[in-house]
C-alpha cells in the first residue's frame, strides 16, 4: 500500500503522536540542509578554491554565504536541541571568514548602494552570536549612506533589501511601499509566467513577513495569495522545479492559513523526493570536464545544487516556527488510471500513491496542467474547455482560470 495525504474536508484527525512525528521529520530535513551547508564550507569554499578561481570564489562566497546564513538564522529558531545549537554555531563561525572576506569589505566601501547584499551574511551571523565589530561599523555606515537607495531594483528585490536592513535597524524596515507593487499587491501574470515571475512571489512573502514571524500588512487579500501559491505549485510540478516548489510551500505558514489540497500535494512530492534521495535535487548539472579532480567534481555538483537544499531547509524551518505542519499521511491502495497532462516526472509517483478521492480534489492541478498545454499550443478550444470546467466546479474566480477567461476575451472568443 502507498502513503497519501488525507484530503481536506474528510474529517481528518491529527493526534499528538502524528504531530510529533511530523515535527521530528521536519527537523531532520532542516538538519539535512545544514549538512549540505557543511559540505559547501568544507568541500567548496576552500582556500584552494579561493586561490584557483578567485572570481568564482567571490561570487559563490557572496551568494551561497548569504543563503547559508539565512538558513542558519531560521534553523536556530526551529531546532531547539543543544546539539543542534552547537552545530549551527560551528557552521556560523566557519562561515564568518567567507561572509566577511576582503572582497566584501571592499564592496561595502565602494558600492554602498549594494550594501544589503554584501552585509546580509554578516548581519545574520551577528544575530547568531558571531559578531565582528569592525565589519559591523562598515556595514552600518554603508547601509546609511546617502546613496543607499541608488540602485534600480524590482519590487521584490526592494523587499529583499528591506528585509536585510531590518536585521540591523528593526521591524519598521519591513513596512515598505514596494509591498503594493510586488506580487503581494499586484499579483502574478500566470499563464506564461517565467521562473523569475514566480520567484518574485515566493520571495516577496517571506521578505515582507520575516518568514512568517509578522503578519502581512493589511489589506492583504489572503485568499488570492493562497490561490497564486497554488498556481505556482502547478508550474513547479510541471517543470520539475523543486527549488520553486520548496519556496512556495512556505505560503501556508506565512499566510497563516490551512493547507489546501493543492499545497498538500506539493508537499507530498517534495517529501517523497527528499526521502528517496536524502537531499533535494537541483537543476541540471554542468557537464563534467575531462580529467576533473575530485575537488572540481564536488564544486561542480554542490556549487549548482546547494541552493535547492537550502530553500527546502528554509521552508521546513518556517513551517516549524510558524506551527504550520503539513498534514500526516495515511495509506490507501486506490489508483486513478489516467494521470493529468503534466510534463514533469517527480509528481507522477506521488500522484499514483494518492487515493481516487484525493485525486478528485486536486482540481487546480488537473485543470492547471490542461491549461498549460492549451496555452503552449494556443489551442483555443482546449483553453475554453478548461474555463468551462472551472466554472462548473465553482473555481472560475481562481486567478489561474480567471486569467484564462481574460485570454479568451482578448482573442475575441
């Protein structure tokens, strides 16, 4: 028999033991992400890498260092065990020399308009009890420079910068005018959304709320944001994008809402892959170079896949801290012979493990996959069928299908 999630609305009962098991699993997933961080520090961001390829080292130390520091900050909130606290502190101390490397000091001096990016890891480490007074003075001087805003940013990147600044200057930084211009206020153009469009949504939510610690500023339309998250789950599953999937699954925690069937299924896919591989696979790896050394191979693999595991770890930590645990699974033998028209591969096994009742409840995924195929071919009849089905099921107000109706109107149909 296969493991599936209980469909919403079927009288699911969560007992204490089930919640404890789920919490333990999420904590172990966070620890798994921390182990990837340890590998990144010990096997990639090494002195040899710094000497062999200084430009790549500087790029990876800035990007990966910031992401690891964010993970450590959230892991400290989620993992309360003394052993976990020691591991997080050890990682923070080992990361510090990369987070405060000479090239970052120089960038803070010469490019203060980019200071949030260069100061991010340092500020997180300081909050974790690994300070550096001289670097802190430099970072704060850059963050208060007269040109601190003199950098063109799209709205969600403004929220990114404001989130970094709030670690230094307090929660008032999070109440940023860009919230209204970001996908939180403006929505997402879903039908042919790019990965960048989707990331604008999945990043804006945690940045505006400090990963769910604070509520979204009113008047946020929470139901619409939940439905946008569901549409992005459809995109991530259709494209086998587990990075995007992990990020959007923070939505129930950040929005403080129950898990919907679509979001539950997204979690089931992520959980299944993580249990199967022991980590969360990233996008395609660069081709191996003839004669590459072990160190080069490790850098090639970890240097491109670490981000997905960090994103998944941040997701799990956020779910723990916000008490938004995914529902417990149960076992059932029911199968549906005809899977929906999705392109990805990782969701299929999870779909086959779902009961027929649960599959029937995954309307957004079924119709969402059909809609994506219709839009790809600009098949007006197929798009119209999706819209009619959504109307019959009372889902036409969902932004994915409302935008499909608008598409038909623009085509004069």
